[in-house]
C-alpha cells in the first residue's frame, strides 16, 4: 500500500514534465528581437582600426518543416552603434551602421532545441563624424533556439559579418555574440 501511494505521488509530481510538448513546432512565421556585442577590425584601409559595438536587430522569418529539417528565409534589420580606435595613432572614433539583410536559415530540431545556421547578404549605411558611406554585408550565423513555450523561444548565436564599403577598399570584419527572444505565429 505504501509503495502504491509513493508511486502515485511520484507520478503526479512528474506529470507537468510529461504535459509539455517535447517537440515544439519550429516552422511557420516568426519575429525575433536580438541583442549582440561585437568586436571588429578593419583591413585594406589607410589606417587600421578596431572597434566594439552594441547591436540590436529585428528579424522576420518563415520556416518550413521538411521532415526533420526546418528550412526558411529571413529578413534582418540591424542598427549598430560603435566606437573604436585607429591603431597607429590611438585616435578615437564612433558612428552608427544601419542596414538590412536577407538570407536562408537551416535548422535541425532536437526536442525543445533547434541548432541552426543561416547565411545572409545585405546593404546599409555607415554614418560617422565626417560623413557617411554605403556598404554591402555578408553574414554567417551559428546558433540555437530553445522553446520556452509553443510560441516563445530564446536564441543564442555567434555571427561573423563582413562589411565591404562601396567605392572604397575598406573592409570591416565583425564577430558578434548575441541573445534574443523569438515569437512564432
């Protein structure tokens, strides 16, 4: 009798864990808000520079479940406020990059988590003290989502972004570590 009561109590305590959907649906439309920190360096410039930035971004996407893989597209709007130093002189600088990118995302759901990779291309504008320059971007992201509920998930990611400035040999390479929150419709 004591064993039956103890077994029933353990089963009742474990019931909420079994009530959760172990495999949420990562397909469909979603929106996510992400925040990242980055370290950047320039190359092919007259004066080499390094910088750090804080980067909020908003992503709109759609994924299709292809039987174990989620494939989709996404549109990202990013705003980056940066500050840095010219390596040779130590002179400080700052600015703001605003841009949009579009690309593909491939994910592999495993229970409540989905590791993913995405690749995007985009364009934007870098505004700084002495003017502004247009740029093109190429972006590669490795990350993972974890479903908190059927609609809400958290995101952790690493992004490698290369910025090529129009009419200039300047190239900036950035490495971003980010956290985000996504909502699925």
